[in-house]
């Protein structure tokens, strides 16, 4: 059985860090100590890298 009270207690114990995004400069809260980018910049970054690797993969197929 799932223990919702225990889950809530665990999230309350979790330490939150106030960080400044290195890309856009917004202040955000996170539970990861060494996180450097906010949620939106991480998604944006992931999309950019995916595009880059997709292009490389397509170039290999063409050759």
C-alpha cells in the first residue's frame, strides 16, 4: 500500500536551494545542489543538443 503521509513527510524533509540560472538569470528553487539552469533553460538546452545530434546523425546517413 502507498503511504501518502510518508511521501509528504519525505518532501518536507527535502532541502531546497535557491539558485540563479546561468543562462537567463532567473531565481529558481531546486532540491539539486549543483543545478545551474532553471527548468525552462534545461528543456531549451536539451532541445538544442537533440537537434545538433540529429543533424550529425543525418549527415552520417547521407555519406
